[in-house]
C-alpha cells in the first residue's frame, strides 16, 4: 500500500493527554502525531503503560473522568474531535464511526442480557433507515434481529439462532470474543480499534480471531488499529507498526521495515524479547530497568536510561524524527549524520538472516 496516495481517515497532531492522580498531574501522552490511512491495519505496540490504550481511547471520548486532552488535535472528517465535550457529540462518533473491541470479553458484555439483545441494541442505537418519504426512522425489531443473526454468522458463530438467545456465561472465551467483535461491527464503523483482542485466549483461538478480523476488514472495508505489547501477534496482520514508549511514538513504518530494518534501540529491545528468537541454552533477553515516571518532566530521550547505546545528547534533548524511507521514520539520535555508527544487537541480525534464508529458499523452488 502506498500510503502517500491513500486517504487519511484520522489524524492526530501533537496530542498531549494528562490525568490528575492523588493531587498530581501525570502526562500520559507527550505530543504524539500519527496518521491513520483508509483500509489499513495499524498496530500500536509497546510495553504496558506506554500509552497505547489511552491514546486510542481519546479517539472515542472514553478517557477516565480524571483525564483530558490538554493540547493538540484529533482530526476526523475535518472535525477536531479532541475538543468534543458532551456525550451527545461523542455519540455521533463512538460506535457509529469508531468502535472498539476490548481485551476481556467477559467484562465487555452485559451478563444479564442475551447475546442477541446486546447486538440488537447496538444496531438500534446507531443504525437508522430512510423511508420512501426520505425521513429517517428507526429499524423494526424484525430487521434488527435479522441483522444480528447475519453478524453472528459473519463472526463465525455456529448455530446463530440458538446462540442469539444465550447469555455470555454460556459461551466459551473464544465465542465471547466473537460476540464482542460482532457488537463492535454491528453498526458498520469506519475504524475498529482492537485493544489486546487475543490476550485472554489460547494460541489456537488467537490465530482464529486474527484471521476473523482480517476477513471482517475485507468484507466491511474496515480500518483497523491493533493495540498490543506482543510484536509476534501482529506480524501477519499489520500493514504498519507504530512503536510507543513512555507516552510517545518512537518509530513508525511498514511491517517489514519494523521487523527487518528497525532503527530505534527500543524497537531492537522489543524484537529481541520475542521468545521465538531465543536460542536453546541461552537466557531470554529482557529489557533492563523500568519506564520513567510520567509525573515528572522527561528530558531528552525517555528510553535513554535503559538504552545501552545511549549518547550523551540522549539525556539532554528529545530527538527529532529522522526519515529512514518515505514510509519509515524513527525518533533516535543514532540516525543523526553526526552520530557514531552503531551495530544492532545480534538478535536483530538473526531476524534478517532468517528472512534472507527464507527468501533464498523461495527463489530456489
């Protein structure tokens, strides 16, 4: 996909998000800018607490009561939705235009309502139809039930007529997650945000859910944002990857660029932490130290105290964006022409070698 030729669905510009906690102010998102392109799959990855969920919740007005967008813009269809204040304004966006799949399906569904009713309620709230007189009216109950059954089939639920009348506790974890996805896509949103959609599921079901999301993306022409701490999960589904650390995006590029040509030391560390890259008999790699406190002003590169490749300037000045390719950029002083040449860690070289071997094997066939 040539992103420069693709329509931008949503554009975040220098977004700063703050929270008040116990009388202190915490800056959770520190001037993030990111574009979301129509029809793409964008994965936002990073450690827990890096700001992935907070950032995307701001697209739907779902920040906790003690949080707010302090500055910056979130542009959707020409409107700065970061300035929305009322629930009425957000209801024009939430669910109808931008929907979210949460990581815990049991807490996402109402245990007192049947599966079918929960999907129907979403359809009735956000979908309306124009009658012959060109006036907008609510859908009939029979119409919403038919839509709910169709969506249950689309998300791969067998015997949808029977499941329609069941309660969430009667379904398996994988089945419940399919229902959560059904509720999210029921009103045909433009953007679907999937917040750790496979965390609570076993590996086999994870693969099924990711394959399901790919099918739904094609059928419903969705733009999908995946939120995860596991790069391995998004390797086969993401078109682009944005790497977040301490409330900032530090690297962004096409999936292949992030996996095979990463530039930021934090991205190197995340990739090196993948268990798939471990060597038998050797300890698994772990990122030393802990993320910085977001209560304090961060000086320089937030990752510098944990970065074995840090330069003196990393502790003094926040690095600007450096362009690696038209679709790949990273916020690291190592890309400055004046910086010393640094060799990525051996595990990163191992990823490249594996790719080269696989490509050579494919060419030999």
